[in-house]
């Protein structure tokens, strides 16, 4: 009986405590807000009163625990706020480390505000429930926190279009749940971790527009789900691992604008890759003569390399080539005819050593 009474008391205490948001969460949100300045839309005007779980713009709480679970603030959105103001968002200030007091945080999205500076608070790596970190389109600087790999539940890491620098921390490959990695257009340098292939859940790896050097780790080809790999506009050197052409679902491979040398692996010419850009590298040797019915390209751009020899005859047996660019190489000989070539223009073959035939205005002897 006495025990029963205690349980009832306990339940009463718990239910009254969860009616509104936790005071520590509320205090953390207010500190977070205080470090930011959003002059045009007034999105933070709703962040007043005791209950941060109701009607605080962009804040969502867990319905069971009443702890803050999501902060979702996007500077480009269809929301009425933006329609009324007839403009996209702009915000300055910093991401306060006070955010790390939101210990049940599952997603933090502060996207496309253009003006948020500061570093990523390293304490963020101690938020055990974090699944989404999206800070795309700001002026975030500094490094990716060294302890990033601790976030075992993280599925989305989107830091594109910022000013992040330094190397990719080795711990990153410990993110065993990561599905979407977007680090495009930052100032990241140094090599890709050799064990990049440990990111087994990854389906998109977008790293273009940085200063990444070294070679392409062949372990990438162990990422079974990888569909989209963009390493373009970096400083990668070495050769293309032939195993990339054996990947189950890889559909887009962009390696353009690097310093990659050596031959084009034959495996890439009849793989599942349908969007292949190898333009502006130092690739040499011949275009592998292994095209076949499995070769299906919406885009195949091999321009601005050092490719030699003829355009392989087998290319006529490709099932589809939407956009082909072989310009600025050292190719020679007759351009094959056949259906994949019917719609091509001269510009896609210019500046080679001695190509001839249609669509070039140079007859073969
Ligand atoms: C990755 O995780 C393992 C196991 O938890 C740990 O021993 C290792 O130190 C981590 N690696 C890095 C580079 O943090
Ligand atoms: C391939 O990459 C080059 C260099 O970045 C770019 O100019 C070109 O438009 C790309 N080709 C295709 C088909 O997207």
C-alpha cells in the first residue's frame, strides 16, 4: 500500500514536470539565440515564454520526454515568413557551445543563412543522439571536430558551402551510420582517410571544390551503397582505382579538375556508372575498347586529358551516350559512326591530333 502511494506520487511529479520543456533546454536555447542575429524575418520573436516545446519557430520536442529533439532553421524556405518578407534569410553570429546542453538533440539544421561564422563547437561530438548536422551555406570556419567519429547515430553531415579548413579528421570513418556526406566548396586539404571504405552506409559522398590531395583510396569501392561520388575540383593525384568500375550502385562519378594520371580503367566503360566526368586531368593511354550494351551514359566527359589512339570502335555498341566530350586530347583516326553518335557536334571532338570524319569538317583520307 505504501509502495503504491509512492508510485502515485512519483507519477504525479513526473507528469507535472513534463508538461512543458525542460528549464535547462529552454536556457540553452535562449543562449543559442543570444549568439545569433537575424535582422530581417524575426524568426526568433516566437522564442519567448516558458514552453519552448510549443510555438517556438523551428524547435521540436520529443513528445514523450519533452526534451528538445530538433532545431530546424532554414534560410531558404517556402515558409510564410519568407513569402511575407519577400526575401531569403540572412543571419550573422555564431553557433554557441550552449547548444551542447541539449543532450537529447537529434537534429541541428542551420542552413543557408549565409552569414553565420564561428567554428563547429567541438562539444557537439558529445551529443549521443545527433542524427543530422546540416550547416550548409554559411561562413563556418575552423576544422571538422576531431572527435566527430563519436557520433555513431549520425546519418547526415552537411557542411557544404562554408569555409571549413584543415584535414578530414581520421575519426570520421568511425561514423558507421553516415549516409550522406556533403563537404563541397570548403577549404579542406590533406588526403582522404585510407579507410574511407569503412563508411559502409554511405550513399552520397560529395567533396568537390576543396584542396584534397593524395590518391583516391581504393577502399571506397567497398562502400556497397555508394551511388554518387563527387571528388571534382581538388588536388587528387595518382591513378583511378579500377575497382570503382565494379561497384554495385555507383551511378555518378565526378573526378574532373584534379591531377589524376594513368589510364582510364576499362571497368568504368561498361559499369553501372552513367554519369562519368574525368575532364581536366592528366589521364593518358587509350580509351578502353570495351564498350557494350551495358555502357549507358547520360554524360561521358573525357575532355582535357592526354588520351591517345583512336576512338574505340566498340563505342558504337553502347546502348546510349547522351553527352560525349572528347575534345582537347591527342586522339587520332576516324570517328566511328552509329546511333550513339548521331546527335554529336564537332565541338565535342575538337583540339585532338588527327581525328577525322563526321561531325568534324575534316574528311578522312
Ligand atoms: C574509432 O572507434 C574505435 C572503437 O570505438 C576506437 O577504438 C578508435 O579510437 C576510433 N578511431 C578514431 C580515429 O577515433
Ligand atoms: C565535367 O567537368 C568539367 C570541369 O569541371 C566541366 O566544365 C564540364 O561541364 C563537366 N561535364 C559535364 C558533362 O557535366
